[in-house]
DNA sequence: CTCCATGGTTGACGCTGTCAACCATGGAGC
DNA sequence: GCTCCATGGTTGACAGCGTCAACCATGGAG
């Protein structure tokens, strides 16, 4: 029975923590509940008392990754003008995607059979998306335009798509080095942000 | 021993075909070599005589998906003006991604441990990317600009990223319905293409 | 004091990828 | 024509996986 270090709720937490550690080492394919149990010195069925299935643990982990992700996006310096702030958000996005690729993949690359089964995760994901939406709205507002509703959604979808796609490609997941990115990542990103700014119809570009 | 319908090279082909069928039905996680063998009425080790490992079959399938994908991109009507042609390519891209989501995931969503091990697949992937690059170059040329080298790469990367990202999001893989896409896909796509056109600095938008 | 929900245990099942050893066949070299 | 060996199939085994089932300790509510 483990090294009796446990109050109630303890094993559940420990499972998630250990699962995250495994994913950080070996990626999501290397995760098994039995391995989690083994590392915790606990029987192979113990985690099952806290999670109905492997997918539920995955969803919980994804939820936490989303929370950390949102925190990362929020941690950019305050007080910048809207254009610059939006660009900073883009940089924060890519920074997270590249510095914690396995967490990123957990959020965006892991196929959960039915995401609707995991409402907590969905809510956190929506929160992150909202941050982007607001950043875009502010940037438009700074140029005297009011953008909202479906137009704003479309803008946000556009920015999100571009960042998400670039992240996938830079991480090589998509193409395994299809593009020979000879130039440093920062340069690629700045070029991309400039194009995105034009695409949004922002006057100054985003820089 | 199966229904002796086989010349040499036959079982290898049959494996790939059957594996693709399984993926089309159940997605890539549902694929197992044993199931392939079972469906072909052959022993569970027979496929192993033709593929060193599961990953190699996956790579072969991805390669074929890339080939089909390139074909799909190429099948757009000829003779259109460059802007329109580029937009048509974007539509073809999304059409493939949404109408054959499992193949698409095979190309872009499946994590192959080491893509460099599968040069054929890489080559086909690069070919598809080249088509995009050329389409963009023509669109610029139509406006009297010559874009090449790193700038062209950046443009292509930008367009590819955006389409790839949008495809991922529309397929729900990324976010599981994070965005409530109330409007039809076509509309979302056209809005996106318009933004991409602006991002590229094309005068007319892309439509 | 009893009872039962909670959270742990062990054991089994069927599935997977992969390794190993064995065997039929048919064409090359002599 | 006989031998030999590569090719491509076979069966059998192994460990690891998720999951189901049954069992058991404990502790708080009635």
C-alpha cells in the first residue's frame, strides 16, 4: 500500500502529477495507467478508482494544460498598446507551443473520442480562446473600429488557425521538417505576425 | 493460407489497402496489424514479412495519402487567373481535409517517431508544398511582383499554416467544438481566404 | 453495533506489437 | 537433375496494455 503518505484526494492528485511527468518524458503515447500506478507504488487498478478510463485522465491533464496555457498567455507584460499586446499574445502562444510541446500536443493534438464528455476541459479551452478574441477587439478598437459578433469570431478563428498551424509545422509534427526552416524561429514568427496583422486589416501591421 | 489470389507483391499491396480501409472506418488508433492480417485471412505475422514495424505501414499509408492529396490539389480547373486559382487551391485543400479527415490526420496528425526514416513520404509531402509555393508566386507575379526565395517560403508557410490550422479546428480535433461554428463551413473558409489574401498583400483579396 | 460507501487489493481476459523458430516453394549454380 | 538457400508464409510464445470482476479493510452514519 504505497508509502502511506496519503490523505484522501491524495492519490488522484498524485496520478495526474505522475501522468504529466510521464507525458513530459515520453509523450502521450508512452502514457499508461499501469505505469502511473507502478511509479506510485500502488496496484494497477488503484488509478481506476479515481478515473473511469484512460481518456478521463487524459482529459484532466488537457484541462490543466489549458489552464497553464491561459496563464501563460495572461502573463505577458501589461500596459502595452493594443497592437503590441496582440503581438505579444502571439509570441506567448508560440513560446508555449514550442517550449512545452508535449503539453501543447496534449491540448491540441490528442484525439479525445468525445470532447463533449469533458466539460471542464472545454470551458478552459473556451477561456483561452476568449482572451484572443478580446485582444483582437482591442486592437481594432485602437483604430476606431468596432468589431464584434461573427466578424470578431472570424478574426479570432483566423488568428488562432494561423498560430495553431504554424505551431504544428514548427514542431515538425505536421511534416517532419517538410519546410527547411533555415531562418530562426523568431524571424519566422515575426514575419507571420506581420502577415496576420495585414490579414486583420490592422494599419500598422502588428509590430 | 488465404484465398490463394496472390502473385508476389500481392500481399504487401493488400495490406496497405486493408489498412487504409480500417483507418477509414475507425481512425488511425483503431489500426492493428493483427486486424489487417485477420481481414486478409492470413497469419498474424504475415504482414511483418513486408513491413518491419507498424510505423512503416503507417508511413507507407501517409505517403499514399500525400500522393492522393497532391492529386486532389492538382485536380482544380485549369486556366483560372492566378488569384482565383490560388483560392481554388485553398478550397481544394480544405475540401480534402474535411471530406477525408482520417487520411488528412494520417498525413498531418499522426506522430511518426522519426519521419526522416521515411524519405518517400517526405518527398511527396514536399511536392505538395511546392505546388502551394508556385501558386503563390503566380499570384504575386500577376500583380507585377517577383517573390522568391525566403520571402516566398514565408508566404507559403503562412498560407499553409492558416489552412492547416483551420482544418484542424474545423475537424474539431483541436478543440472539440471550441468555436461554435454557427455559419456554414464554406462561409468560414471564404472569410479566411479573404484574410489570407490580405495577409499576402494581394490587392484584390483572393476572390 | 450494524451497515454500507469508499478506496484499496489480486486475478483474469483479450487485445496488441514483436521475437523466434519452423516450413514450403521455387529458382540459381553446379 | 540435385543441392542450396532466399523468400514468404506458418505457429507459438512473451510482455504490456486497458478493463472487468470479485474481494477486503476501514471508518463514519444510522
